[in-house]
């Protein structure tokens, strides 16, 4: 039993000083995606269901390669930040919540790297 | 701990006491489209990894995504994307403190719904 007040218990611990980092990053990535997402979408849709050689030719072009790499890195960051909020809002059990947060923090970074790697491999013609 | 905590204070939002309205539905759909597009993002990476791996693997992935169920998933994703895209812009405008009135908010909501359908059709047209 402690007689400390709630205020006393947290006093001096301070904030992590990154309270607005998530908010700002979510919006910066949103702004970037206004350009990146449509620029990625159109050539992707044109190549879907197409020849393998045409797909390689498209993403060997520096513009399409850069747009696609940028799209994967920025989009998956935006996605991770968004889903983090969903988890924070709806997943309440402490262990499940922690498991979801860890999965969320790792998985989307892995997909971002995988997507970017695929484009680099195609672009460099390996 | 002693003192200041008030554990029984009312929580917000109490979704069940609200009548459905435009703003609420738009907000829920924004979340759902964002969550759904996570799955589409995984499919996209898979398709590109396949293309980077071999012609055979690409043929498999491309066949899956252009099968009728693949096309259905991508068609819904396309609309979800354009909805999330335009509603995201609506959100950014709110962040600037603009368009927050109920009337204007409902109006821009309908713009988002309309544009999401138009751009879905338009992007399919562009891709053909």
C-alpha cells in the first residue's frame, strides 16, 4: 500500500518527448502518397495480367522504379502508423495488445523492405 | 494508489447511443478501407517478388491476382484506395482547420464518395 498520489507517482518521469511524432509522420506520409500512390497505381494496373518481359521493362525504367520503391517505403510506414492506432483503440488485453504492437512494428517494415528489394532487383536487371 | 484517480468516469465515444450519420459512417469506412488495404499491400509485394523471381512464379502470382476472385479483391481494393485517398485529403483539410462545419463536412463527404467511384472507373479505363 502506497500513499503516493497519482501525480507524485509520475512526477519527474516526464513525457517521452515524441508525442507528436506519430501524428506528424502519419500526415507527412499522407501528403507524399497523394503523389506516390496514383503514380504507382497506373503503371501497376497496366502491367497486371501482362507479359513478364513487359513488367520487367516497366520497372527497369528509373522513374517507375523510384516511384515504386518510394511508394512501398512510404505506404507501409503510413500503414503501420494507421494500424497502430487501430490496435491501440480496439485491442485491450495486455499480452495480446503487446503481441499485436510488436507484430505491427516489425511486419510492415519487412514488407516495405521486401517490396523495395523486388523493385531494385528488377530495375538492376538481375 | 491513493487519491486522484476517477476510474468510473464516463467513457467516450458511446457509439451505441448515436444515430448513424454521414460523418460517423465516413470515419468508420476510412478505418475499414485502411485495414483492408493492408491485405492488398501484401498482395502487391507478393506480385513484385514473383516478378523479380522468375517467369514461372510471376505467371502463378499474376494468374492468382487476375482470377475472378483476385479481380474481385483488387476491384474492391481499388475503390477502397480511392475512397481512402480522397477522404485522406478531406482529413488533411480538416487538419488545417478548414471545412469543419456540419454542412460543409457532409458535402465534402459526398464529394469523396462520388470521386471514389469516378476515379475507380477512370483508373480501370486508363489501365485498359
